[in-house]
């Protein structure tokens, strides 16, 4: 295969590099910024794609962010590649504060109070996972399905996260839209001037060479 790695990485190394890319997240951010600036599309379409990608990182649909960002960018007539790149706004360094902000906002909007009756958020994740596994086993055994922990997870984690992520997601998306638009516009203008200057220089050189030959 053309794109197959020659050196197969062990699983632990692949996981480690997903959490901390080679060169660190600062280098990864510079790479993403460089790629965004060089996309062949008008600045406003790229900026709309960035909005879609950043907004998506505030949703609780982990593992589906690429698909949601691409769909949202398509609906907004934004650049889909920019949306996919912008989902890197959500990463192991930012997911914790994003989750905390979304959850607190969701609890405030819904008027909920976390009494701690069902344990912490980690326990709710574990309970939901346990319910999923047991209910899957119940399909092939005589055991009865139990959705108690999954219902608790939905009511106290997923739904508040979903509702609470909308406002901060919109704010972060609009901020990144307005920050990226002038930067991308200036970059494309500089690049366009550079290409034009190079073409004029090439024409002048050809003219001089032609005059010398005569």
C-alpha cells in the first residue's frame, strides 16, 4: 500500500502520540494554522469552516466530531477541510476545561444541582459502560436488561453537556471566526502579491535574455 507505514508502531506508542504529538501540541497548532492559511478557498469560507470545527468540539459526540464538523461546514457553505482541521481545537489539553464549562453551563441552564447521590462523573461513566456491556450480554442470555446507570448518565452528564456546550461553543466559534478571517485574508493577499511579483520578475528576466540574444 502506498500510504502504509514502514515502521509499525506499537499500540502504546500510537496512544501516547495521540495524547502528545511529536514536537508537542504547540508545534501541532502551528502546523494546523499553516495548513488553514494555505487552503485554496476564499477567506470567509475557510473562516466558516473554522467556526464549524471549533463549535463541534463543545459537543459530547466524541469520536464523531469529524463527521459533525464536516456536515455543519457543508450546511454553512464553509470549507470542510478547515472544519476538520479546526476540530483539533479539542485535544487532551483542552477537553477537560471544555467539558467543565459545558457541564456547568448545562446545569445552570437546566436548573440542575449535582447532589453527588450517584457519585462523581467518573463513576457515572463507569456505570454507563457497565450497563452497556451487561445489556449486550443480555441479548444472548436469560439476564434482564437494566438501563438505570445509562439513564443516570444521560440525565446528569450527556444531556447537560449537550445543552451547555451550545453557548460556549457559539462564543468560541464566533471568536475564532473573527480572529481567523483577517489573518487568512492578509496571508492570501501577501501570497498573491508574492506570486505576482515572481511572475513579473520572470517576465523581466525573459525580456532581458531575449534582448541580449538579439
